[in-house]
C-alpha cells in the first residue's frame, strides 16, 4: 500500500512538472509570436520647423486662402475677373505699404518704386489680406514685379487647364519663384514669351 502510494505520488509530481513545462512553453511561444507580430515603434516626430522655413508638404496658415481649393477652381480663380472680387482696397494696401517701408527704415515717399505684391498670387488662391502673404517688390531690376506677374499668369493658366495642380503651383511659387519662372515661363527673365501678357481686367498680383 505504501509503495503504491509512493508510485502514485511520483506519477502526480511528474505530471505536474510536465504540465508546468508545457504551460511555460506555451507562454514563451505566445510571447515570441507577439514580439514578431508587433509593429515596429513609431519614429520620433521631427521638431517643428522655424517660422522662416516652409515645408511644401504642409500649407502655412495665412498664406493660402481657405476659400480656394482644387475642387472649386472653376468657380473661383478660373473665372475671368475673379481676383478683382477678393483684392483688398487701396486704402488697406497703401497704408500697409507705407507701414512696411517705415518698418525697414525707408522713406514712405519711395512707395511708388514698389508693388505691394501677394507672394502667393491671388490667381492661384493666395490669401488677399494676410501680412504673411504680402511683400514689397520693386518695379525695376532683373526680377521685378512685372516679371513675377508673367509667372503668376502662367501658373493660373496651367492650373485652370489641368496641366498642374493648384497645390503644385503654390509650392512652385512659394518655394522659389525664380526657379519656377525658369521652368514654366522662360530661362531668362528678360524674355516675355507669348501668352504671359495680362488682360486689362485680369491683374493677378
């Protein structure tokens, strides 16, 4: 009776040990599978760029008009004369021009030498009133205001013809308008190719 009990106890201990090993193996296998199937950790987010740096992958606030999108260009920028409906009045632009000249230490009397230009033009949905989208551009010099007007007109025509997206046109002007001019208008800013002239009622700055 004692020997039978001992044998029974040994059998139970062996079974318990096997069960423990089996459970441990299952847990280890599950952990291994979890580590394999688990996606890699997300890379750390880059630090925000300083205000002076602009990313073409994110539209900066205050530069593009939220009223103009790729979906509604047929009812906005592609309508002849539409820019005139959103252009700020001269009472706003002239006062801002004088203020900008004073801020950089120039005589407001020099205002006649400059255009208060929408850097991202109204013709491709630039914000009409934001000071982040307005700058003083000279009427003279190699890359003068009239040269940029040619690019703005070309960008508008290409967007409305479906040759380039609204976003791509904005990126081209915003990132480097000199390079955009050479690519889309002419290699030399002194050249005025056919088709870049402005109609009298279609001032697109």
